[in-house]
C-alpha cells in the first residue's frame, strides 16, 4: 500500500514551478562541476577623477575578470550568486560593464560587483544600440516574485536594468515623441525616465500591454522601424525621401536652366533677336528664344514651358541669362591679362536701332605669351554724352571689372571735342587722374576723315561717286531690274556679283563697290541699254547709261579703284587688333610711297591703256578732243566778275584726259 502510494506520488505530474526549480538545480550543478572557469570580457569606463576621456576603454586579456561561483546553496529558492572580482588593483575602483550574449554592455552595481566607484545606467545609451535584455541566472526577488525573461520575446522593445531592477521602453527613450499620456507629468514618463519598478511581477503584463497601446509608444515604434529600415538601407526615411525629391527637383531645374543658357548663347553668338511681338500660348511665333526651346527641347523641357511657373522664359529672365553669359565672358577675358595687368582703353559712342546712345568699351592687353588682344567689355547706355558723364562711366566700368586704373597706359578715342578736348575732354580728365595714360587719336578714324575731306572738296570726284551710288540704287532696289542684272551675268557664264552701296564711314565698301562695277562694267551697260528701251524708269536708265558710257568715267573708275585699294589696305591693317605702333608707322610710310608712285606718268599711261581696252570692248569712243577754252565777254573787262552763269565744265564728266590727270593728282596731293 505504501509502495503503491509512493509510486503514484512519483508518477504524479510536476507543476510549472517545480519544473523550473529542477531546471535551475541542473544548471547550478553543471556550473559547480565545470572544471573550466567561465570568463567574461569586461569594459571599464574611467571615472571623472581618473581621466577626462569619456571613451570606454576595452580591457585587454590581462584585465579579464574571472567570475567564480563561490557557493551554491542547496535550496533553489535561497540560491545567491556571489561573484568575486579578480581585477588589477589600479582599476578596482572603476565601474564595470558586463557584456551580455548580444554584445551589449550592462553595469553591475556594488551589490553584484564589489569595489566599484560610480553607478551608471546599465541599459542602452543611444538609438544605435539594441535593447539591453540580460538573462541572469537569478533575478532579484521583489515581494516573492522575480522578472521572467519570456517577456523579452513578447515585447522586443523591453529593457531590464539590473541595477534598478526596473523595466524601460527602448523606443520611448530614444524615439519618443514628447507626448504625455493622461496622468503623466513632463520628465516623469512611465518606462522612460525612472523605469517601471513593478512591486508585483505577477501583474507585469497588464502595465506592459497598457504602455504598448499609448499614442507615444505607437509613434515611437514606427520611428524605430523606419530607422532600422534606413540603417539596413532597405528604405529611406521621410526626411531622406523629401531630401531626395528636392535634390531631384534641383537637378531637373539645373538641366532646364542649362538648356536655356545654351539657347541664349546660340542666339547671342549669331546676333539674333530673342523676343517676339506676341509670346503668349496662342501665338504662332513666340520669338526666336521660345521657338528654339520648343523646337529642340525634350519632353521634360516642353512640360516646363507649358507650366504656369518655373519656365524662366519671360523677358526679365532672358535679360538675366544674357547678363550671366556676359559676366562669364568678361571674367574669361580678364583672366587672360598677364601678371603685369597693364592695359589700354578704347571707347566710342554710337546710336543703336532704338535711338539710344551706346558707349562701347574695349580693352587692349597682353597675355602671358605676350600676344596682343583687343576684347570688348560691353556696351553701356548713356543718358548724357558730356565729358563728365563719359569719364564717370569709364571709371565705373574699370572699377566693376577689378581693373587698376593706375595700370592704364594709353587711351584711344575719336577726334570729337568731348573726347579729345585739351581742357575738359575725357582724355584730359583721365590724364589728370593717371598722368602716364597717353591719348592716341584712332589712326583708322583719322585716315577716314582725311579721305572724306579730300573727296568732298573735288566736285568732279563727288559727281563720279554720285553716279556710282545711283547705279547701285537703280539696279539693286528694283526686283525686275535686279533679276535682269543677275540673268545677264549668268548668260555670260560669270559668277553672280551684287553691287554694294557707298557708306561714308565704311571705306571698304567704296573700294569693293568700284571693284565690282569695273569687273561687271559690260554687263551693267547691257542692262542699262535694255532698261532704257523698256521698263518703268527708262529716262533714269538712259541718264545713268549716258554718264557711264563716257570715257572719262572709265578712266576715273580705274584710277579711283587703284587709289582706294592702297587706302583700303592701310585702313584694314590699322584696324588689326595685333598691330603695334612701329608696324603702324611703317604701314603709313609704305602707303605714302605707293601714293607717290601713282603720281607719275607711268601709272597714268597704264590707266589710260586699261580704260581704252574697256571702252573699245563696249563701243565707247576714246578720241576726246579738248574742249574749247572759255573766256569772259570783252565788255566785262572793266568790271570785277566772280563767276558766270552756266560755267559748269569743271563739274561734268566731259573733261579731257589731261584735266582728269590734274584732278586725280590733286586728290593724291590732298
């Protein structure tokens, strides 16, 4: 009976508490019988008195601590783990951090590790750590109950402080929104500031579930999940997503502005206008700038242009883009100036198409290889064109471009009194500021003035060029006459040439105009003959034909072409940006020598021979006799006569060869 009763008692199923006690007894027996000592790596945080460095010092192998179980009581309910710290003497008083199984550090207080000096939190320090969840053999007893490690699995955010025997919320501590729950005060949040020191571990699940449902904890968990996702590079946080979206928008805007700058640069280099008369969406022609963008832009660019904002194509933005390119161009120009920083300024004024006075500013300088450069800095609108306003504008331009006015060695202008005045002119004002900035009157401009003064004072030459200008207007301005002139050239298998008009300030046109008339003289005579018989302006065609059919016109055309050719070479070279003063002086000497050679019988005889060949080819008589010399009426001998009515022989082209020679020599002598 007793035996069966004992067997029944032995076969009776054990309860959960008894199973746990048996499990702990087995663990303690293994520890007691283990011949190898268990060693735990420790990290020591120096105290403030020992060192000012807050970094955690890792203890080397010789600082490893062996924790030896000194006594194990037989009754599981009364087991106490007593550890003896075997530390070097010099660090015995330092606080010790024990690394748990998840490589997280926990601090053992003086009740566990004797001899420590400072008390530190033994839970996570930053959000980069993981929740500190130590698994001790025995947790401290409170009211006969202990903390159970199974809660680690149910609540992964849970942290346990060995030193305080309290529970903390990892997410609320590091990711917590500053949102108090009902009944909480700022700085005294549950599971955050002081932890939750449960007096009844049996009822711990209720406060954990309640904490898990509060708004602050829900927000903190979501932040923790996002943070871990970012750390794992699986996703981007909202801030990073916003930043990435903003960066993408910035890159698209930069590409858009880059294309706008390219279009601006293209139009500026080609000298084309930007704007149209109507740039609205319904316009068929919005101007070169917008039409160029729409024609060659991609889909993204077209979407930008169609949007209400952010297309950057208004007139104000166009002016800004032009100003940006101009500024970058000036910077590139100024970088080429050599280390001596010396330069020369050249200034001129003119009116643009809108009748605004524009001052062009050009600098002449040397680069590091001593090459000469002449670069335009820009055109500036002048409200007033007096010497003081021009002087102030020049000084401002030099200052804006970081040029030193004292490094200006010369100044070049035209001969206008406002620029070249010896007392209040611009050149004198600058010389009063920079005494070594010598003034040079533009040699090409001076040559132009000499030619104007020479030719305008010879009536015969003036009439000759008037005939040339009238020929250009008659043939080039009428569509029927122009097409006939082109057809005649093609019928003679000649390259098509277009006549050029004469411009007072462009002597290159005078030379090229005479050269084209001489090379197409036969074709011009043929066209004028046809138009003199048929057309809407037969009388005008006949008058020009009569003037050009004179032998004197042919002689003067050949002689003036030779004269202007020499002048054209000198004028072109004087405008060369790389010419220097000695070369200019030699050029003027050579030009003068060439003009002196024209004032010889040899040159004149050759001119007459060439004129006779052209006249013979076109059926023009060359045997011009000298006109009868005119004399005053004998009845007027007793009177002082200034002029006689109708005496215009010097103003016509019916002059003899000798008279033409005298007129040509007089033009050279002037």
